[in-house]
């Protein structure tokens, strides 16, 4: 089944309840018509928290929920489309769409969630922040210019998230997937099921509590690798969204490095760390190896001579070695089909095994 959403409008004219149900105008930000192609009748039920109004003798195509309290199971299992007026968290929306009907449309505050058990083509136009759950089929999903959240299902999905800072959620752990670049698109393959998710214009790929950030330039990549180098963890989706947005608005990685160094998270884990400890930590977290004596001596000397810790941290995360070993950041060069490991090195010195010095 295919849905197409072209712009905010009222779709009451497409709804055909029986005499037992009053015509319902779907408010909010539903985009376009929910009427399936080739369908002449579209039956609507309504749950207000106490009373279920439903067409007699037919299974409703849509259940409109204006109060999500105690929704009858019979109504949920019977309807193919479920529309909520109330706002929910993204995870709750996705869980709900998986657990109940074939399609779910949530029209709170400009957000939409669409789920299906079949092979769907879902196109969302506009600049609202959308939430989409693809379901179990082989889906083709296109979203607009907002910061969208898309949950890929069990099939072979093709996702183009458009402009904005967009997140795709994959089920399972990050270790359940391999990734490669094909025809300029990043593909994640579930090694157990062989299902392939092909991504375009996606900035964050989430796996439970872990995530991978996808960027198209090393400036953004350097900033995202600061998570590993300074906080010893993968970027969280909310944090990556914030910092990538800051970069889009003109912030530079040095600003972000200082933000990390001054954060409560860093300060709590590195109270009164000496220069020696700071440099050793960068080798371990950014380069994933033990410190070498020559490199440590060089960087400790740089810090003693007045180079800031933010500058040193950026030098580490922008090194070829850090780019190659990064576990949570993928840099794709625009117009190429391979992940990028290119970086401009200023003042490189062979004795410095981190690969960089400050010029």
C-alpha cells in the first residue's frame, strides 16, 4: 500500500462512516489523503477514552483516538490505520505501531508515524519533524526537510531522509550489522537475516543505546569523534543532533571541543587530570592503543608550552589513525562512493605516532 502526503489539509471529504458515526475531521498535520488507492469506501471509528463509535457490520479502516485511555483491544486489532491526537515520545509511537495495526498515523505537532506489515512506499513532503515506522515489508521511505526519526523494519528498506538532521533506528545491536557503500549510498546489512537497509541523507543510525553518526565532511567528523576521545562513548542521538546543528549554524570543532571539556560528564570522569593523564587518555580513547613515549613527550610539551587541551584533542581526532579506527563515525565524501580518510595534516612529525602535531 502506498501513501502520499503533499501538504497539510483536512481530509474529512475522504471519510465515509455509516450513519452511526458522525463525519470526523482529522485535525493537526496529517498530510494529504489516507484513502488507499482504488478504495471507494473508507470507514472510520472513534475512541474518546470512554465510548467507541464504530460503523456497524464492517471493520473500520481508521480508528481516530482523541483520548488514548483504555483503548479496546477489539478496536485496535480491527482497524488498519490508527490516528492519535495526543503527543507521545518517539519510542512510544514506534512501539505502538509495531504492536497493533498495520498502519499508524500520529498527527500531533506536525509529526507522523506510518507503519505497515506489507511493502510500502511512504513519501512525506514539508518541513515538519516526522516520525515513520516502516513495518515488516520491503519499504521505500522518503521524508522532507525536518529532523525526522525513521524506524526501519525487518525487510529490505530504502530510506532517503531528505534535508535536516535525520535518525534511522535499526533493531538489534550495532554488532548485528555490517556496513558498506554501494553506488554512493550507505548500506547496513543484518548479518543474521541478510536484510539490507540502504540510506541516503541520514545523519544518525541508532541501535538501541548505541549510534553511528554519518557526516559528509571531516569537519563534522572531527567534532563527532570527540565523543570517543573525550567521553569514551558513542554519540547519543540527541547530543549529535545538537552539535551537528551547532556546526550548521557556524560553530567550529574547537568550540565543540571546549564544550566537551567543560561538560559535567567530562569533568566528573577527569577531575584534576594531569597533562600526562590527559594525553594518555587520548591515545587510549581516540586511537584505541597504548601511549608511546615519543608521542606522549611531544604532546605534553605542547600543553606545557600553552597549546590548549581542546587543540590537542582536535589534533588527535583529526588524525588519519583516529579516522581509520573510529567505531562510531562514518565520513562520506560528497560525490564519492567510499568512506573518506582524507585529512589535511599541518606540521606532521614522524616521531609523533598520533599522526599529527600542531602547526
